[in-house]
C-alpha cells in the first residue's frame, strides 16, 4: 500500500454504531458511561461528549451518560481495562479513532491484542488532520514550512498527541516524506493528547501541531492560530472553508480520522446490538446532525458488523503503511 494512496481510507466510514432496539427512549440496566482514554480537552473527550450530549438532547437514554477519563499509553490503558475487569460491561463505551486502529497495528496496546479483542460498535462522525502553527509563526503557508523542513528538519519543533508511530506523528511523517524529508530526522515532541499539544503550541513550546480540524474549532476565531493545511480530499465547508488542503498546495497527503466507539469482548450480542441500534437512531436525528456539525465533524455511516470489518481491514492497511515508513519490519 503506497503511503500517499492512504486516501483510500477516507471511504464511507463510520457514522455511529453502538447498538440497540429502535424506540423513543431506552432504559438502561446501569449507568451508561463513555470512557475517554486521554485527559480532558482532546479528540477522545470530544468523541465521548458527542455521544453523551447527543443521547441526552434527543432523549434516547433515560439516564445521562457519564464521561470519565483514563489517560495512559495513548489508549493502551483503557484498552487493557476493557479487556479486564469490565470486559462484559453492557453500559460502557470506549471512545476510539483512527489512532486506535494504528496503535493496534503497531502493537502498542500489547502484542497479545489485536482488533478482534473488542467489539467495534460504530462511529458518530469523521474528522481530518490539520497542520497548525501559531498566528505569529514565520510560515504563512504549507510550502514555506516544507521548505524550512527541507533545509533543516531539526530546526522545526513539531508536537502532537502520541509518541513516534502515533497517528499525529504519522501525519507529520507523511508530510515530510511528501517533501522528500526523512521522517526520522524530524524533531518531534510527544504529548498525551490534543488538548495538551494545542496548549503547548499557544505557549510557544512547540512550533507546529499536527492535530485534527475538530479540535481547532474553538480556536479558529481566536486569532491565535493559523491552519496551514487540512489533510482532507477537498476543502471543508463552514468555518473551514478558507483552509486549503495539503493536496492543493502540492503535497499529496490525506488523513481522515473517524470518531467512534468499542465495547468489551464479553459484552453479549443483545447488549451490543442495543447500542448499535441506539446510535443508528441517533445518527438519523436532525438535532444530532446539528450537534455533530457544531463540533466540526462530518457524517459517515457504518455500524455493527460493517464497522467491525472496516476497522479490522484498516488495521491491516496500517501495518503495511508502518512498514513503508520504517516503523516495523
């Protein structure tokens, strides 16, 4: 799989899926909970709150969904947790994204785990990567930044959520490769999540943040950041309409990010399907579409077994991608 053919992963992908029986309101045996495997403020927090707020606003749960946090290992701690004491919990969803599939492909959740160790329920939307600098950065466009990297890769401090091999690092690596720069020469600083990375950018501790468009929405009107490129196939609408894609600036790189959920491996088919149907119904609600759009996400539609197959195929593709950039043999 060619690195720059990664665009094939943007296909209809996700949209929600967490299972149930269609109805107006659903009773829940315990307290519904969404676990964000990072600190507050980043993409996983956004993913959990999208489900929590959507279900509350549409009345599809009769009990508010709690949002809790379990940072560590860019999702590894939560993945191990859901395979342990809460492997059969019918009320617990864990937020996931393209990054979770990548980490599984790289063995970062533990060599004993793969995509078959959890039940992939679905996703509520899709996001796209972005290359971000502070408003006072010397680079006014992506080409200027790429030329700086070509001249001296270590002269630019890049930061994002996750270590080398994470999806945010992969965005930087793909950008570097598209400019003929060895990704292993990049100066990269690792953070626990997008919230910490953005704070570091605004604080002047890093110069470039390879994050996600949806994480930036609250900052777009602040005048404190400049988005040099979106890693989407074409320009987005709404608040992102003025952001050029990397492709239109001569760098053929795309990075779609789905925002979805999984459950423990021992959750019953009945409970799994209850969540799948519940989120299918949520996805069709006009008020939820407004909520999703307000968070900078775009709709996608894969649920249950369809989503499960998609994620497992994506993990396989990421393994090939990781070999191509020298992360695994």
